[in-house]
C-alpha cells in the first residue's frame, strides 16, 4: 500500500506571515511532507508532556522517603547503574562460555 493511499487532504488556515516563512524554506512539492514531519515532531513532544504530567509526583515522600531531596537521588541512581553493570557483566560472561 502506498503512502498516498493512507492520506487525507484537509484544509488549514494559517497566518499569512507563517505561510510566507514556510514557502521561503520549503519547495512547492514538499509542503505536505514538511507539515507531516513538523506535526509528528509536535505530537511526540505533546505526548511526552502528557506522560510527564501524569507521572509527576508518583515518587512522593510517602512512597520513597529515602529520595526526599535531589542529593538523595545521586546514590540511588548510582546503585541502579551499578546493578545494571553487574548484570551486563554476568550476561557477557555467559555468552563468552
């Protein structure tokens, strides 16, 4: 199936100055591709912001009193990384045998 078969033409009204800037950057046959890439990028950032907002506060003082200050996070992250490194070493040893 071609990409054209999975598309829909829509009408969008934009400020004149914005369209002038877009036309100065993008050749006539590439405008749809430009908008597709720009909107995919915008939507990815938007979804990430939504996920961050939903997850904000999940690690509150009640559930993780050991991480009550930013300085507490350094040893915690270091311990996670050390555990990951130990696991990777074990995996490499198994593969080498």
